[in-house]
């Protein structure tokens, strides 16, 4: 019987993140963190099953939010996580973010020296079909040490400004998906994962 290969994922030292400037929740200042965290000497690839329980490392996670504005009203792509997605602690939670771990496979010949960007591109391609032109920008970081899953992850938030509300799931475990008005999401945050709550309040809350 073959032993299942353990995924090797990108992590950075939690101590380095804290030295750069600790925060809880959302931080809209990105460059001072990523300029250091994404230096090759600060990134390592470690077995996923080990780092999921080791708060001395933070797993870097691209977290992509799709926004479309029409007739003066903002809408955001949202969905429910099925039970087949990788992080069991988030199953059945609703989310506004698409993304996942950066893997050692993202260091391959097509990575052009930037495994983070390659990993984000791969995760998006696996999870959704983007069927509209868009403009993208990196708008913040999420750190949530108040939850078990948050202590070992650091989210990098990317906002995709869509010309049309044309994003559809590729994965069968992205269910009940579609664009929904921002004000409705903000009024109904129960059931959303913590990162989504943090992002929605930081980016769209009044």
C-alpha cells in the first residue's frame, strides 16, 4: 500500500511577523510585511499536518474577494464551504474569500521566481472560473489569533474589481455561490467564517 504524500506548504516564522508589527484583525498596510515575509530566506516549506498545529509558523494564504458595483450598489461573491474542502474547521461556513495554501509545487518552472503569485493563480484556477475582465489590488492582511485555525494562518487579502458579476465555482464543494449585496452580507454575518467577517467590516463597514 502506498503512503499518501504529505503536502509541503509555505510558512513564515510567527516571530518575524510579530517583529514587523503585531496586529489582531485587519491591517491595511501591506508592503512592509510582504517585502520581508516573501524574502526567500524567510520562506520555508513544511509538512501541512505538522504546521496546522504549530503556532510558531504562519501559513500564508491568498484570500481573494470579488466585488462588482452596479447602479451604485456593491456586491461581493460569497458561498458556503462544503465538507470536501481541505480545512475541516471551516466546513459549512459561509465565506467571501477564495484561496488556499501556497504549495511547494508552486516553485516549479512556471513560477518565475514568485511562488506566492503562482500559488494564488493556481488556487483561483482550481476553485473558480473568472469570466469577466477585472482589476486587482492587494488591500490588506488578516491575523486572527483568537481562533484555533487563525493562530497558524496569515491571510493576504486581494480585491478583484469585476466588470461583470461573472464568477462561478469549479469545485463541487463551493456551494450556494453567487454575488450578493454588501449591505445584506453585513446585516447577516452569522455563519460566515471569521476572516470573512473581519474583511467585510474592514473594507465595507461604515
